[in-house]
C-alpha cells in the first residue's frame, strides 16, 4: 500500500495477556464470547497515512498488499502513548456530590468531554486517571487488508462510513461533491477536508439538508445548501 490509498481492513487487537480489547469481525467476537450488540462490526475503511489508525498500524499498512495479513507488536510510542503521571489527578469528593454521582473505583466519569477512570476513593478525595486505558501497553495486532477502494464515489462513502455515516448517495460533477447529510459542523469540516485532500477531482463539498413539511398535505420537500468548501 501507499500513502493516500483507500482500503478496508480487518484487525484483532490484544494485550500482552492475550485479552482482546478491539476487533472488527463479528464472528470472532461471538466465538471469543465478547460480542456486543451496540458495536457496529465490519471491515474498517481507512486512508493509509491519514491517521485513521494508530501509527504502528498505519506504518504496517505500507508493507501490505490486498489479501495479506500480518501479526505486529506495537510499542506504546507507536500506539496510545506512554502513561503520564500528570494525568492522574485528585478531584474533591464534593464535585461528585454536586453531580449526584457516587464515586467508586473503576467508574468512568466525564469532565467536560474528557473521560477519566476513578482509581481510588478515600476520605474527601477521589483519584481520577485521565490516561487512555491502553496507554503504556505493548499491543499485539493481527492486521489484514481486505480490499482497495478505487472509485471516487466509493472513496467518498468510505470517509463517511469511518465517521459512522452510511447509506449516502454522493453526486460528483464538475469537481464538486454534493451529498445529503445532516451532521454537526465540526464533523462536516473534518469530512470535507479529508475528501478534498485525498480524493482526486473533488475541489468543493456541498452538504445538502432536506426537511419535510410533516404537518402539510402538500408533501413537498425543500433543500438548502448549508455548508460549502
């Protein structure tokens, strides 16, 4: 593979103990007894070199062709980083009382969008670890390239799918991509930047939002260009 290639990959990620912490294949999940109905399993679309994956996996893709599989060991610096002692902080117990939360060891808490795991509870203090749970770990992956995505329309769908958006119908004409999708502005900006940078022939992205008149018998929809790049 080369940087900028669009591919679909499958993988299984394990800790050194052999415990699986992430995988893409639903049958493997069921076989291992870790299936979760809330997870969307399936091959993952990625752009090689665009940081869709951790560095260790992204680098490994450069040495693989379609249909090839490789077992790779990834050190913390190429994975989720080393643990940082500064990210283990003391939070007053009063904070949790104000939030009507009973702190207990292992509980995941959200501080304005930053998640942490309660490490210990003692007296009026609660120790919260804001490190990624996988930081500091050597990770073992089995990575396989399942297919290469060639058509621009399919590449567009792949970018949207990576962000959890499926069933879109992109239209590409005269260097402009038009797509009907209602998404937060920040996600639109990210998707637009990736598409313009990595898909040949697309210079502008228009997001179109359609709204129906639910209380009208006219049955007429209207569309408005909300976002353009």
